[in-house]
C-alpha cells in the first residue's frame, strides 16, 4: 500500500511537471522568440549596412576634405609668396630710389661747397692777397676736410643701405618660410565667403527682385496692348518656368543659384495671384485664397526638400498676402483665422526639422501683424455693453493658439536635436510672451472680462512654470531658457494680484505670495523661490508704502499692517529655523523686522488705542495724549529690553538698535515731562485725579529709570564707562526727572526750598552709598551736591520763604548736614582704605 501511494505521488508530480512544461511551451510559442530573434537579426543587419555606408561616406568626405584643405593651403601659400615677392620688389625700388636720391643730394652738396671755396680763393687773388699768405693753406685744408666728411657720409649711407637690405632680405626670407596659421586660413576663407555671399546670395536675390519689379511694370506697360487675362497668364507662365528651371538645376545639384530660381518662381506666382485678384479682378476671393494655400503648401514642401530657408521665407511672406483681401465679413475673418493657424502650424513643422532663425522671426512678426489686423476687424465696432459672445471666444482662442505655437517653435527644434537654446530663441520667446499677453489682456478688457484677468495671469504662470519644469527635466543644460521660463512664470504669479484685485488688496495679495514663496524657498533651500519671494515681498512693501500708508486711517489698515508684520516674523522664523540668520541679507532683514515691530507697536498705541479710548476719556480730567505717549514710550522700553535678551538674534547691531530705542524713549520722556497728565496741572486737579496722575508719572518715571539702568549696564559691561559711574548716572537722572516733574507738574518754582531739601537728601544718600559700596567718585559727587544744595538754599530759596518756612528749612538742612557729618565720622577710617573702589582709569594707571 505504501509503494502504491509513493507511485501515485511520483505520478502526480510527473503530471505537474508535464503541465508546467506545456505552459512554458505555450508561453514560448505565444511570445514567438524565433520571430523576434529573426526581426532583431534583420534590424542588426540593416544597422550594420547603414553603419558601413555611413563609415564609407565619412571616410570619403574626410579624404575629400583633406584634399580640399591641402589645395586651399597651397593656393593661399602661393598667394602669400606672390604678395611677398611683389612687396619685396616694391620696397627694393623704393629704398634704391631713396638711397640714390640721398647720394645725389650729397654729391650736389659737395660740388656746391667746393665751388664756394674756389670762389673764395678767387676773390682773395683778385684782391691781391699774396699767395704765400697763411689763409690759402687754410682754404686748402677746408677743401680736404669737406671731401673727407662727404666721403664718410657717403660710406655711412652705403653701409646703412647694405645693412637695411640684408635685414629686409632676412625678414622676407623668414616670412617666406613661415607656414600659414589657422587664423590666416580662416581669415582668407572668410574673405572668400564674403565675396561668394555677395556674388551669389545678394546678386541672386537682387536679380529676382528686379525680375519681379519688371513683371509688375510690364503688366502696367502692356495695359492697353494685352487683355488682363493674358497678362495674368504671362505672369504665371514666368513663375512656372522659373520653378521648372530651378527644379532642373536642383536635380543636378542643389546650389544657391538653383534655390534662387525656385524662390523667384514662388515669388512670381504670388505676384500673379495678387495681380489677378487685386488689379485685374480675374479671381474671386475663395479661388484666390485656395490657390494661395496651394502655392504656400508647395513652397513649404520645396523648402523642406532642398533645405532652403530662402524658399521658406518666400512661402511665409506669400502665405500672409491674403490678409490684404480680408474685409469686414466675419465669415471671411473666420476662414482667415483657420488659414493663419494652419500657416503657423506649417512654421512649427519647419522649426521641428530646421532651426531657421530668419523664417521664425519673419513668421512671428507677420503673425503679429495678422493678429492685430484680425482683432481690429473683429472688435472695430465693439462696445463695452455688448457682452461676451462666441465671436469673442473665437478671437481669444486664435490668439492663444498663435501664442502656443510660437512658444513651441524655439523649443521644438532644440528639444528634438538636443541642441542648446540660442540667444535669438530666448529673445523670440520673450517677444512672443510680451506681445501675446498684451493682445490677450486687450481683448479681455474690450470684451468686459476684466474680472478674469487674474485667471489669465494664472494661466500664463502655469504655462511658463510647466515649461520651466520641462526644461529642468529634459533639457538640463538650458539654464538661460529655464531662468526665462521661471522668471516669466513668477512674474505672472506676481501680476495675479493687480489684475484680479483692486489696489486696496495689492499689499495683502503680494504678502501672501511673497511670504509663501520665500518661506518655502528658505526651508527647502530653493534659490528660485527665494529670489521670486524676495521680489514679490518688495512689491508688497512698495504697495504698502504707496497705497496703504497714505490711507492709514482706513479700517483695513491695521489688519494689513498686522499681516505685513506677521509675514515678516514668519520669514524671520524660517531663517532662524534654517540657521541662515547670519547671512548678510538675512541680517539686514532681521534689523528691518525688529525696527518694524517697534513702528507697529507705536502705530497700535498712537492710532488704534487712541481712537479706542477717545470716547471713554472724552470730558475726563486726564490727558489722552499724555497717556498714549506714555504707552508708546513704555512699548519702546519693552522692545529695547527684549531684543538683546533673545540670544538667537542678538548681535552688535541689535544691541545698537536696543540702545537707540532706549535713548529715544528717554528723550521722549524728557519732552513729555513738560506736559501734564491731566487737564491743567496736578496742583489744581482734584485729590483723586492728582493721586492717579502722580501714580502715572511715578510709574513712567520708574520705568524710564529702569531703562536708563539697563542702558548704563550695557555700557559698563562693554567697559565704556567705569562701574562706579553707574549709580551716579542713575541717581542724577532721577534728580533731573524729579526736578522737572516738581516744576512742570506741581507748579513748584526752582526757588522752592522743597527742591533744595530733595537735593540735600539725595546728596546724603550718595554719600552713604559711596561709603558702603566703596565708590569714591559718587561719595565726592554727593558731597559737592550737598554744598550746591546749601548754596541754593542761602542764595535763592531763603529770599522767597516766609519766616516760618525759613526756620523749618534751617532745621532740616542742619539735621541733614549733621547726618552727613556723622556719616563721614562713622566711615572716616575707610576713607584712606586701600581697597576702596576707584575709577577704572585710575585702576588702570595703578
């Protein structure tokens, strides 16, 4: 039984294996590996044949190029030798004539001077001067000296001439032995190319142009001699003959001359169509349009067949000729739209196969002219109340199609052949964007779609950002084009706000865009988003300054300012999060943000809080302006205190900002102390009002005292001033504001003895504090202040006091001075103690 089961198991496994084999065989039969293998072998064979053929062609062309290059080199070298020999002969003749001239002038000089010497001797003899006189030997010596000098000059000329000839001969020999450089060959070829360009291209096209003018003139000249139909036939025959001649020469070998004949034939056919329709009225509109389409299509085919940009240019120009026949009938305009779209598509097909710059630009500008002409017809009598219609939609669709086609034209060829964008391609993209957007926005405003101009900006933005992503993914090297796409897209992103919203919302819209882009760019470290966000943020700031700040009383201004401040804090937080706060531009942004927070707090307190408290405090004894200004000063002190406490944003500049805010607050409080917190003065107010006003002044003064303390502590920490000046400045500031408040708020005169008492008590406090803290300077300053207070009492105060107050003043001053004396007695053993605290300058000296 066990063996049977084993056999059954083996049989089952065998069946499974057979089933698997059958499935595998079926799969192999289904895939037809043999057929695919044969197909691949055939393709490999074809590729090998193609490779061998291309290799042979390459070798042949390489050999031809080598032979041509050698021939060009020999020709240019022979030309160079001929030029050198000719130049050498000319120079030889020139130098020889100059040297002979010099020798002749020297000989003439010699003969002239000898003659003068002989004449001098003759004059002496004629005057009976004795021949034995010593003057005759002198004259003879002069003659010999002249001969020697002339002979030396002649020898020098001949010697220099020989050296010059030898040097010139050596130089020419060196030039003859020099090989032609690559730059010389290229320069000569360029000269030949210019000559060929003028002789072939320009002369060829000029001949065609004159031929066209001749045909037009002939049609006018034979006006009375031939019927119109024969004139038209004559023109078409000439065009066809030139086409056939061009085809004949092109079949032999395509060259500039044959291309010129073909281009001229196409141009003359267009002339024949124009004459037949406009001048002779032999063709109606639709037959003329149909023939134009046929000629244009044929011209495009020929341009692709022969790779001729000239033919394509004639096809483009002739293809747009029917625009002259378009009139006010909208059905004809619709047909023209379809025709021009097809023409643009043909231009796109050309750009896919050939990157022809002239054709692309010519087609673009003719398309712009055609679009403007069509829109002028479509919207010539359009009024703003007409409403949106199907005609408007068709016009918009036509402009959009033209925009898309001429956006693809520069991209298609570059993408297909994996070539780089040229500067001309980028310029064409930019011009297409500007002109198409102007046309579209014009149509939107004409048709009453101004509420959707923001959506149009969104569409443009999406298109260009998508193009940027496409170039980034498939054309990685195209940085300029990618930058153009992204910049254009982000420009339209920024334009969404002004196009879609009123200027009231410019700042908020740009704030949202700028904050989002800049924050994302900072967090993700995307430079493009950073730049775009920065630009849009500046636009937000400009809109806020230009449109919002002048209307700061608007109900929305507080929310806009709050949003701007919050947005700046969000961006600052992103910079802190990514630890980019130490960069130069980030630092500047940090400082501006901190200053803006201060301004925002001043605005909230000075405008919003004031408006809120205006009605509740109307008619009360308290001064609203004093309260608001006090709150603003308090806010400045708080911000100045908090800025250096946040370590992550703390640096030297933030400390300077904090110090400046402290100084502004102290100066503002000093000015504020000249005004009363209540209507009138505290001395004339009711008891409750006086108490509350005094408390208000005390709180503000105490806070300012703390602010001064914080500011002085900074200076002490930086060792700008000594530690013992710290309590002196604080107490001195306290005396100043106390004196100011007593005089301004309580109507006390400076001659009041109470002020002297305060000064005396302050002096006592300084002396005690100086002894306890071992501050020599503050102790001595207190002693001097005490003397000043006593002097004020006797010189100023006593003359204004009654007898009773004088007695009280005497007692108070006497007791205070005794107290000061007691303090000195008590601490006298410490005056000369070595461990006393001295000013920092003295410590440094010791």
